[in-house]
C-alpha cells in the first residue's frame, strides 16, 4: 500500500511539474526555458502544497467527525483532484520565476478557498515577510544596504532623529531598557539604510496606525483577544480569551508597511510581477479577506468569483495584506 501511495504521489509530482513547465513556454512574456534552479523551485512547490493538502484533509475529516449536524460538514476533499490546476500552474510559474521558494521559511505559502462555481478549490499565494523583502529589493529603484524593523514597547526608549540643519542623516535612538518587562506594544519603526547615508529614511507606526491595518474580522488566535467557544462543532455562546501572536502580527504589519515605502524601479516591473500583483488583488478582495480571517480554523472559505481582475497599472506594491492562516506554525514561519 505504501508503495502504491508513493507511486501515485510521484505521478502527481510529474504531472504538476509538467503543467508548470508548459506555462513557461506559453506565458505572456514569450516562450522561455526554465532554469535548473526554477525546476527545483517548482518541485519544492509541489512538496509544500502536497503537505498542506494532507494536513488540511486530516483536519477536514476530524472536523466532520466532530460535527453533530452533518449539514456543517465539508464534503470536498483537499486532494489534487479538487485543485484548479491550470490556475495553479500559471501562478507557480510566475512565483518561481521570481525566485520565491515555498520550502524556505517566511517566503511563500498557499491558501485554499472553495470556488462555488466549480465546487473545487482555488489556491492563492501569500508572501511571508522574507519573500516581501526579497522582491522589493529585487525591484527597488535603489537597493537598500540594510533595513531594520523593530516593535516598540511602552518601557523601551525610542527617539527619532529627523534630518535638520544640525543633523545631516536621518536616524534614531532605540534602547530596550528592560528586556524581561517591556510592557504593552505602542508601535514600531523601520529604518532603511543606503550606501549614501543622505538617503536613509525612518518610518514609524503607532499602535493606532497598526490597528487600522488589522482586518475587520482578524482572528483572535493571531491578534489575541476573545473568540467564540466551540463544542462539538457548535458555538456555545460563551467567549474564551486567547493570547494570540500579537507581537508577530505587529512585526509583520511593520515589514509590509516599511517595504511598501521603498520606491520601485518601473523599468524592472515585468509581466510576471504585474500578473502576481493582479492575483494578489483578487485574494485581497474585501469579501474574501473577511471570510479568510473570520473562518480560519473553523470551516473552508467559500467564494463565487464574478470577474477576472485586470492587470493594474504599475505602482508600488501594497504590502499590508492581513490574512489569517490555518495554523500557528505558519504565523511563526513569517506570515
């Protein structure tokens, strides 16, 4: 039985890789040959997505068994046969051409959402903060020498040093006075350094600014706070308090904000970048985003896409997507 499963997996891997490599020869940029590195990345995408599907399928079965009312069951298995492969192949082709690696922590991961028109799953990709850094630095008008991101707590000392007549280079002072009792989070900052210090730039965010970027239905598992209590697949009407991963969420918001401020070079923006930007705008649609955040760890996400988003005009990326993931591990890995 184990050998049969392994053979099926090998066949799926070959089909997946062939489908993606076929896209390399039919994409809008013209026929090109995938490099060996890109081929390895594509194989890594299959491994990562296959693991995700296996985990989600086990979770789907567990939840269905716990439900006291079968009408709440998810009857669509998380399997390769239920994935929109043409769309996935195009996405993987573009992301792999950019060098994003699903097997590297904090680079990229996939989110499945049920397509009500097909009855199957579409996969959307979300960049982790290392993936964001890599792409922004790749497409930057001037590549930064270093970028420092820090969450600031109430008991820390932080002082911005703005450029002035007596201060030629914008900078800051930051000290962690008590590392074991830093207090509540009050904001954060990012400092972008260049080879020419005169270009250095400091960006700050108050906690109020960060809260504005938190999705309306942000899951308490990630931002902390109260969440509905569930027993046997049903709400009890009670609330439970969870700690969440607020510091990680704040750090992620800071990364997306600061890197979104780094100017991009229009001459470097290619069709693959524009395609990915359009796909991420689809996933960032307010209704999809709300359902992802609201239903994380509860049930599959259902959407009925009505239109195809056109490729937007070239602009700096909006890097403040707030989508709750399936597991706390993914939060720790960088989303």
